[in-house]
């Protein structure tokens, strides 16, 4: 699964990507094309690199060198088609030869900046000085290209004749053009031997851009480095959703982070409306994606199990293009989760208020049956519901709820069947019509 395929997932992964200060369009394209990592050794290596960048970013004396490096990264242009032609030993034109020269010179500059920051061994950039020497015979180290006189003494003589002549010398021009073509072919052949290194340098510079942006985002949003869980448990301390937190801060409101732990069995979350349960579900999906794409995690601490895939089903699943109702679309998504679970896939399934759009009797039956099916499967399931789910081997959490007239979003252990009745209290606390509330309380009590 590529990152770009997940941007519009309900967890709001797009927010994190749009707030990533990547300086090259090529770097952003490389990031969006990246595949979700599913091997521990690859994830560990990615975080090892990110940690080195993070250590530099938090040092005050690194501010100016980082800005210098980023100004250079702005000049990084992706040239995959030119590199492809070079690898195929085709003859490059002057624009393509300029692109190669520009990239080779830039790689040398960025190597110097990386050395200044002490990061030269963290991301390895191939040495392209021989490519520079071939395409810059006069040693000017200027990012322009032409067929220089120094490539051929005969060419220089022909050009001097044309320059000093008051009339156009067609035969001389034709000879000069033929020599220029021979030089382009010779140059293309020489630098084709470095096609792999040129491509690697391009990728390495983009990865520097991406890791630097990720490290700065970690500092700006107060994200943490996760550890990999090998005991089939995932746990977070101080979990928060960056976008929701930012919105609340803009309105001078505090965000209450939560702690949560779950393993490969159903975890049921219950609680009143306005209890933040949907935000928890979306944040868990967001963190799993961030983890498996090598980003900082929005929590004080995180220990995360690697999953082969993530399924996040929210309460609004209407599919207009397929002509499905919310209920039908939701059932289709959950059916996919069941099929994957039966295949033995190690997945994270996050389901928000399943079957809430149907009547409570059938809704309770559907959710209970779903938990029964998935309780012994090799998947991590976190499910939010208002229904009373009894009799199965699952862990039940509830939102703490109203405490002294104020919502407490902490998750605490709950007993099976303990569905809190706080809707009336919440409605009353926000000033809903008193007669309506009192009549509802009377009916409830009776």
C-alpha cells in the first residue's frame, strides 16, 4: 500500500503530510510513492536515520546549517527519464547533460552540508565528482552546460573561424555541428557508467529532505519515537490527534490525551456521545500508518505492533458512487475485515459504532456476532459501540465521562454490560431545554 493511496483515509493522514516541510517536489513525490513498511528491520533502520536527524534539529547551533541545507534541497529536481535514457546508453541532448551536471554538482554541495551537520555517514550519497569532471572540463563548477571548446581543439578552431567571419560559413557550421554530435555521444557513453550512482544520489538527496522534514515535524508537534512491539500488544501513553489538538488550541481549549493498550483480541470501547471515542479510533489508525511509514508518533510514548494492513471503518460510510447506503457500505467494509481475519492476516481493525443506523435489537445482534467471530482470530480489533455486548472474551474500556460537570476523556476498565447512561447529563450540562430533559428522565426512571 502506497502512502498516496491513504491520504484521504478518515484518520486524516493528509493533515500530517500537508504539514510536512519538504523542500523538493521530487522528494514529496518519492514520499507519496513509498510503500508501507511491514518488516521490523526496515522500520528500525528508518527510525535510526530519523533519530540522527532529530538529534541535529533539536540543537540550536544547527539552525543556520539546516537552513543552508534546505536552500540547497530546493534545487533538487527529479530527472528519472533522463537517468533512464542514460542507463539505456542513449545519446543525451544538451538539456539532459545539463540536468546530470546540475544534479552531480548539487550532490557535492549537499554532501558538504551533511558533513557540517555531522550527518555524512547517516545517509550515503554516491561520489559523483568524476561525472562533474567529465561535464565540467574547465572546472568552473557552474550549473550550466554547453559543448565546451576544451573538448576539441578542432572544434575551437572552427568556432573561431565562424566568429571572425563576416558571412555565415555553412560548411564550417556543418563540420562543427558534426563534432558537437560526436562529443555528445562520447560524453553520454562515459557518464552512462555512472547511471546507477546518479540515480542513487537523486534518491539519497530526496531522503535527506524527507527525514529533515519529519524530524522538524516531530519537534513542532511534540511527537515521539515508537518502539516495535514483538509481544502482540500495542500501547500508547498520552495519545493525541495532532489536527484535533490544533483546532482546539486555536479555540483556546485544551486537548486531553489518553492512554490505551490493546492486543490481538477484541477491545470494546463504550461511553456517552461527545466522549471522544471516534477520535480515539481515528488516532489509532493514524498512528499505525505513521509508524509504518516512519513518522514521529503523536503520543508521549508508544509501543506498536507491526500490522500487514489497517482497516478503519467510521460511522459515516455512505458510498454515493456505488449507490450504497451508510449501513450497506459499512457492512461491506466489515465483511472485508472478516474475510481478511479468516485468511490469517495480521491486521489492525478499527470499527466505529457498527450497525448504529439500524434498530437496537438487530444492531446488538450484529455487533455481538462480529465480536464472537473475531475473538479468536489473529487480529487486533478495537471497536466502539453503544450496544451492550456480553459473554465473550474481550477487554472492555469506557470513557470516564462527566466528572464534576466536565467531560473526562480518559479510558478506564469497564465490566461487561456496563453501558454508561450519560446522554441526559451531557445534554443538561450544555443547556438543552429543561422540560425536555426532565420528561426524558421521568420516562427513563419508569
